[in-house]
């Protein structure tokens, strides 16, 4: 029998008694939702006959988060290839940027060295040419001492030594600038000596050329070091050529 079929057919006291009997036999109170339970029926001899309950299989309950975990795992598996691709692309881009930056830095260094080489070459050439010009003008005959002085000062001014010196001040490192400035002042003293009437190859003239030669040698040494060139063994002499021409130093 089912509780749903007989609950209204029995008196209240008899129903309670039946429920108590069922609880005593089964160890739990029968549900009142119509589900078949083992309800004893009593025969005339007093023997209780227990009806076999109807077995119904319910689906196994699942944890509510199981479906969420499944979808999360699936989504994570779908994202892994994309994340791997993005990570590889990012690493490639970073590596390319670093390589380009190093290459640009190397090119900047090479360009700076080429620029200093051009400036140093211009300055040393200007110094040499100016020295030869001053000596040649000093040896030449002039109508007057005033015209001689004017020719010497004009040669110094038009030689380009001022422009070359300014480029040195803007680009070269401090030791090279200091050495080149010493050479500049040596040439200025040579020019002023000729303007004042000093004779070529006189003791004071030779002393000025000697100082100019030492300053130029120091300047070239510092320039080579700045350019990364090895040291140069050089024999310094106040007379570079056998024809007593110190202007070629």
C-alpha cells in the first residue's frame, strides 16, 4: 500500500498507529509524498505481512561546481595554444628590438668616431699648412715691415684655423681640446714673432717651433688614443726635413 492511497481512508488514531508500526519496523518514519514503503498488513492470525516497496533509481547527484570546473578546464585548454603563440611573438619582438638597439648604438659609436677623425684630420692639416705659410711669408721680401705684418696676420686669419679650432671645442674630448689649443697658441706666438721682426731660423724662432712641435706631438698622441689607434713611435725633432724646414712638423 502507499501512504498517499490510504492516509485519508484511515481514522486519525488508526493512521498514527500504522505510522508508529512502520517506524518501529523500518527504523524511520514513512514519507507522506506518495512513495511506496514497506507498510505491514496484518492478517487474521496476527502475522504481519510487509509489502515490498517499489524501487526507483534516482540520478546520482552531482556537485554544482563540477560543470563549472569542466568548462573552466576546457576554456583553459583552449587558451593555452593562443597564450603560447602570443608569448613566442612577444619574445621575438623583444629580441628584435634589443638587437636593433645594439646595432644602432654600434652605428652611433662608429659615426662619432668617423666625425672626430674628420675633425682631427682637418685641424692637423690646417696647422701644418698654416705653419708653412707663415714661414714662407716671413722669408719673403716685403716693401715695408707694415706690409709684412699685414700679410702675416691676414694669412693667419684666412687659414681656417679658427673654424677648425671651434669644431675641436665642440666635438673633441677635453684632453684633445686642451692639446689642440696649445698648438693654436704656439702658432700665434710664431706669427707674432715674425710680425715683430724675428728672422726665420733665429734662436727665438727655433725655440717657438720646438715648442710647437712638442705640442703637436702630444696632440696627435691624444687623438690616436681617442680614435682607438695604437701608440705611434715618433722621433721628435725641431727640424723635420733636411732642408731646415721645421714648419713641416
